[in-house]
């Protein structure tokens, strides 16, 4: 997905960018509102992360202008803690959600998904795996008329496997995938989630194969 | 907050001073009116006495070798015209008694012209006397004819009683009018103060604008220092809020950066040992970040508790909003959050604090509830107020620590591995109690904890 | 009903070393505790007996000692000799006033005295209980065809027109002897100059002078007099042969004398005298009260000409010896022309 990050703190911005890129997203960084206007004028984004306090003005003016332009790109506002009272105003100005800084990435990811799902985004995230289609945004697996809603960890796990079908992932690396938003995932838990995913996949042409001693891989028949 | 020590009342002091002044004036008025009226009454009596005496004197003539006095009937009857009076008179030619009452005392120090007056006692009663005299030609030369007329004081006493009553009435009336005026004056004098009090106490807790209403000159210094105080308070409050926000930012931003870096390195490395070390690092950072957040939350709550606002807050909406707000996180953790009860309950309170408290409470519940569990929030009317009960299917609190859970930094002993601190519950408890409510914590038989918040209706 | 009355007539009262002259003395009722009400009065017992009898009926166990004396003798008894009486009743208003003015009366205030009209009370000392008009009494027989005069003016004209008829046959008080005559005469002079004109006409007709009203009426009865001037109307009205007389209340003005009661300062039975005064005043001032002494004379008829003598220090004026001397000398020169 393509993100626009509007944030003036360079260190924070670079951390956010690194972290999002790690998950395979593309991130453009605008340190002020003017640059942000330039970016949005030329590029379409899936999501905009907007800091409220910016060197050349208030993020709210950006929000207002975007609302007047009737842009459909969802915006998540990053706000400082003391601005609780302003949050309602932020939502009224057209922001889809807000997060209190500093950002917890697992929370950010969860909120991004929620926002995108609410917007009923175009099916650009649809992944076709054999006779099954996987919508990573809504977290659904569709086989024929059969639609299965994945739960968060199942989704995260399946996404990792589905992004590289045939690649073997060790239990430890899968734990790493989940650790960012859950502190207490054991390798045993991975087995439980793999078991659940297999159950969801049993009517499709997709299977998760155990490679003894190495880990798991996704296989499309 | 301590109530100010009241020492005396301006209104009462003003009223008492005015009344004391009025009382003194009323007494003075009483005596002045009485003495003036007394004098007038005395003078009018003296005038009548003098007229009587003069009419006797005028009727005297010397004829045929003797003094003849053919005085008119009215000479004496005029003295009795208004009230019944005993009347005495004497007619003397120098020291020789001619007629009337020879025992009637003479008037001392008679002036040649004009009548002289004195008060005396005669035949057992107080009398007022007038004395007149004139020279009369006789065979033996000019001789002095003297006439005294005396009158009892019945009428004068009646008049004086009446005057006394009237002046008493005037004094009392004067006093009553003064009381009324004093009350009005005291009220109108105090009114600007009352107005100021009303305008200040009507303000919301956040309203620190200077007092702009017109005030009397005497109150300008007070209001000026009040305004200056409020200005300083406003500035200080702004600084406090800014400071808290700044502190949050300054503490948590570097932590977030470090955490992100650690996470990135952890993803990139294949070394299991490094991975484990980094994971611990991430945990520790999360712990610090969360603690810092809660400390700042707590600072914010403490700060706001000092000037709690009182708005109408819908508990139902508050619960729903907070749950909605947390939904992405609960979904992420595979925790099902459900709301039970749809009756709306309105309480008076600070919406921001309440939201913060609920957020902490729910956040706490999610943290200490394992993945896949359920957290239910029940809203119900309890008597006048409302109750929010949050029940989870987690580990529950250690029985031994139930009582001191809300001490600052206390944390359930079995929650070692879960990031967070007891500060969350402390915040919740302080907010609830600031709203006049109560928080109860207990464990549910068969696992799980239950925290209930009870709010009074107003 | 006429109460049992023990009546003793004495010329000199026993037990008194009395220098003043008593005309009559009567005792009524009896008392076992020695309660005696001593009244000194100028009025004949006949006038007062009904009142006393009624009082005794209401307050039995009371003895009343009723002494009759002339007004000058009463003055002497009280003023000069200090005899102790419980009540002094007199027709001599001037002397009563002098007694009261000189402190010989005590003040008495009760609900009854407070309800009296102003003219009937003075200084809470003198209380009037009877109004006595001075009348002109003429013999009906003697007048015959001559119209009876209605006022002094007509009387003067009548006398002037028939000097021979009336010469030596008109009578009036000898004001030198009679205190009441002096009072009437002095009050007449206050009311109108007519009095002096009338007196001069009397002098010209060689008027006869009398000491008392009863003598004058008797003289009219016997035919010795045709006209008696300034006679107490009540004396004429109460006579059985009243129809022989014409009692004229002059329409120009009728001098009215008040009989007054007072409680002397040294009254021994003050309570009893208070009770009697209240009773006397109630009886004589109640709505349908009959005048005590003259039931046949209606004063309401002559209201416009009623010249009621006012109690008060004015009455002292004509008691003044210089004034009295001046008046008497004028009177004498008017009436004693020959």
C-alpha cells in the first residue's frame, strides 16, 4: 500500500517509514503541509498519516482543504496527548481516525485496516490463490460462495505465508511476525493458529504444509 | 478546598452603623422636637397669662381717692378657655394688697416694661405666673400698680403629653424610615459585590477571563488583583497542560523510535539470541512507554480534578464510544467486547476525565485478558445513578491483593508478564471518586475479574 | 316608695361648734358600721329627698346627714372654718368655683364623670347635675288684658307704658344680700346691656328688693307684686298653685344656673361621696332624666336663647372685691333712684 506520512519530527518519521517499509508498504514523507499538498496533487495514496502540529500550520487546515476537494483517501491523524478535547473536532473535519502519539505500530496497523475496511476500499488488495481469493484488507477468504472471516492473528499469519507461497517460514520467524502486537506468542501458539487456518482452507485448493524441522509453507494445488 | 474564614459582614456592619446613627438621630429629633414644642407651648401659655394680667392692669383707674379695678370677665375666663384651669391673681399697689389672692408669690426681679414670668407652687399645685405693672397717678403721686396672674398647668401638661407622644411618633417614624433606607442602602452598596460574586461563581471551571462588568471605584483594586490572579492562573494552567503534553512527547517519542529500530533489527536478523534479546528490549520499552503514558495520564487527571467541569454526560454513549475506539485493538487481540444494557443514564461530570478513566479501565481489561477471551461491559441503572460493570474471563486478581490494587503502581502479582501498571486502576478510582462514585473490584468464581463503577445521578 | 327616714330638725347641729348658720338638718337611713355621708347643701331637703331615698334603696346600710345652709354660710363653713363634709352641693356657682379654685375640692375621676358633657364638669372638681333657668314670674290675674311680655325688651316697653300700674309692684333680688341674685345680675350684664336699662326702669318704678325666690313668688301670689324678675323657675314650677303664674323664660336670653356638687378636700368618707356623686350624675344625666328640681320646665324649647353660665375662673371676676364694689355701686345707683 502507498502511505503519505506528514510529520515534521525527522527521527520519528524515519522510524515510521522504516517500520512500514518492513511490512512491504511504500511511504512518501512530507515534513510540512505545503509539501503534502504537492504530493497529493500528483500521487494517489491508500492512506494518509497526518500530524496536527506542523511547522507551516495546523494539520486541520489540511483536513479542511481535503474535505472541500472531496478526496476519498482516508486520513488518520496523529495527535499529542493533551489534545483530547480537540479529537472530536478532528473527526468532524473529516479525519477517519486518530492516534495518540507516540504511535504503537501494531495499533497503527489495526487502525489502518479498520479504516480501509470501513471505506470499503477498491479490491486492489485482492490476492488470488488457486480457486480462492484473499482480501487482506477485510481479512476474508472466499472460495466460491463460501466466505470465511479470519481473526486478527490468523490473518497476520496467513498474510505472511500467502505473500510468498512456497517459501518456508520457521516457527521463530512467524513468532517475530506476530510479536509486534502481541507480546506473548509462543511457538506452540503458532501451531494452534496453523491448525485453525488449515481448517479454514480445507475446501480450497490451498494447503499449509509442515516441513518437519524447518517450518511451514503455503502450497497451491 | 477550605472555606474562607468569615470575619464580620460588610452588610451587617453597614446596616448596624446606619441604624446606630439613625437611632441617635431619632433620639435627638425626639428631644429637639419636644424641647421646641415645649418652648412654644410655654410661650403661648405665657402670652395668654400676660394678656390676662395686662387686661386687669389696664382696667385699673384712680378715682375718688381710691384705685378702682373694673376688669373684664374675659380677663380670667380666657385662661380657662381650652382646658379647665385653676386661676389665681393678685392686684397690689406697691406693697399694699388690693384684691385677689394675697398669698400669691411675687415675681422676683421684675423688669419695668413688659411682663415677667415664673413658675411656682401655689395652693398645692404647680402654676405659671405672669406679672405686669405700671405707674398710676394718685393723690400721693405716682405709684406702682402690680398685677400677677397665675394658672395651673393642666392644659400645658396635656399639651406636653401630646407633644411628647407626637415627638415620640416622629422619632419612631424617623427611625423606621431610616431602617428602611438603611436596608436599601446596605443592599445597594453590597449589590456590586454580590454581582461580582455571582458573575465569578457562575463561571465554569475553565473560565478565567478577566471580570469586565462595571464595578465601583472602591472595588477596582480587588477586581484588578483578582483579574491579575486569574491571568496568572490561566497562564500557569496553560503551562501545566503544555508541560504534560510536552513531557509525554519528549519521553515517548524517543522510546517509540528505539522500539521501532529494535523491531526492524529483530526482523532482519536471523540470530536467535539477538532476536530474543531484542524481544525483551521491545517488552521493556513497551513497559516504560505505557508507564510513562499512565503517569502522564495520572498527572493530567490530578490536574483536571482540581477544577472538575460538570457537564451532562451520557454513560451509554461514553461506553459505546470508548469500546468503539478500542475495537481495532480488541480485534487485533481477538478479544470480543460486548455491551449489555441500552438504557441511557445521564450524570454530571467531566467528559474528558470519564473517557480517560473508561479507556484506562477497558485497556487494562484487555491487557490482562488472554487472546480469544471475552470482555463484557454492563450498563445498568442503580437507584438514582448508574453502574458500569466490566467483567472479563481472564486470570482474575490475586485475592490477597484485591484491597490494595489501586495503590499507585500496584500491580497484580500474576500479571508480571503483562505490560502495564496498577496506575490504570488508580486513575479510574480517582476519577470515579471525584464524581462522587465508588469503584469495586472483585474476582468471579470460575475465573475472571469484575470491576464495577457506580456513579450517582448528579 | 318613700324610704323610711329619720328626720331631725335642728337649728344648730349637735357636736359641732358651728359658727356658721345651719338652716335645716336631716338624717336618712342608718348604718351599723358608722358609714355616714355628710352633705352640705343650699337646696331644700324637699328637692333632694327623692334622690336620697333612691340612693339608700340601692345602697342600704348607709346614713346620710343632710345639712342645709345658705351659700355664704357654706362658704364660711368650708373655706374659713374647715368643717369636714363629704359633699358640698350648691346653687352658687361662683362660690363653688372659688372653693374649687382655692383648693378646697378634691379631684374625682370616674367613668361617669368622664362621660359628662363639657359644660357639666370643671377640672374634675365640680360636677353639674341640674340646670336652673332664671325666669320672670308674673301674676296671670293682674295682667288680664295686657299681653304678657316674652322678653326683656317687651317687659321694658310694658313697664314704660304702664308706670302707674306697676309702680312699687315689681320685684327682684337684692343683689347685695343674695348671692344667687348677684350671680344672675352679673351674668345678665355679661349677656346684654338690656339689664342696665331694665334695672333703671325698675329703679324708676321703685322696685322692691327681695332676699329669695320663694319670697318673691309668695309676693306675686299675694298680689303684692305683679312681676318678679330673675326668679328661680323651679321654685315657681313646683308650687301647687302654679297655674296662677305665668313663668316666662325670656326669649332674648335665659340665664341658666347650674347646681354643682363637689367633694371637699377634707371629706372623711371619700368612697361614699364618690359613690353618691356617680349615682347623682347618672340619675341626672341619663337620657330620659327628669330635671331634679323643675320637671315642668323644658330647657330644650329655649335652646337658642339658653345662656348657660359657664363654670370656670371667669366667675371669680365678679367675686373680686374691687370689681364687686364697682358693680354694686353701679347697681345701687340704678335701682335706688329715690
